[in-house]
C-alpha cells in the first residue's frame, strides 16, 4: 500500500436539479449526519467554514475530537471537507455533484494518509470504510425530492426532524420498533380476518 490511498463511491442517477442537491449537501451538519455510523456531539462553528466536533464512528469504534474545514465550490457543485492533521488518517472527503442524462449523480471520495499507521496489518481494522453507506443515505434522502407527493413530504419531515437527529443506536432501535409494529399490525389483521371467516362459515 502507498502512503496515500483513496476510497470512492458513486450513486446511480437521481432525478433532481444539481442546485437542489448542492444546497442540501453544503449544510455540513446535515451532511455528516447522513453517515449512518457517525454519532456527532458538541458540533460548533469555530471560524469561517471551520467546525469542531466530537465524533464517534461505530464502524471502527473510534471517538475523537475533530476540526473540519469545508470548502464549497458553487460553480462546480462540489463540497470538500479537510480534516485536521491531528484527527486521524483521513485527509479529505469530497462530494462531487455531476450532471447526468436527466438528473445528477454524486461521486464521493475519501483520501487517507496511511503513513501514520506503523502496523500495516491493522489498516483494514482502523480505516474508515463507510463512504458507500454514507453516499447511500444521501441518495435515499435526495430520491424523496424526485416527486413532491404527500408521502414523500412526510418521509422528508421524518428524516430531517427525527431520523437525522438520532444516534446510530437510536436509529437501530427506531427501525426495530417500526418492524415490530408492522408485524403486530399484520398479526392483528390476520386474527381479524380469520375470525370473520370462521363466523361467516
């Protein structure tokens, strides 16, 4: 492995305008919360486009204080996050909103400095490989903007006001509750239908 490595991911086509996606992603707090493995604490702005936060990454079990410097390129619809040199191996993350046939695609790239790791065998355990899952959650959110239906508006409200504010553990609990509620509803419907059939015959 070289001292600098990259991880890349790209979405399929999302049928919304580039400006709409860009305006959502350049909100750095929201952008970070799209990552399903990140628990963000004490997020605050400490300078122009510079932020400090305590980040717990459930993927590699790291919890550390980080300083981020964010650059937004309005013309190119590109967002770059630079990481303080004391915050770990990751140097930079970029999100590039690219024009597609009828909408956009989003390409994401993580850059790492692996020279800081003395034991090369531990790289796979330490390195943050969440970029595909991060991008998947961004895609899921933006897909709800393709059609302005009532159901999509409700889902967007839920994601924005509740889901994105939860920790990864909270999201797992909420998902489990939804699954159990759905199963319980199906069970009740099954009992009611069975009862009506018994009464009928």
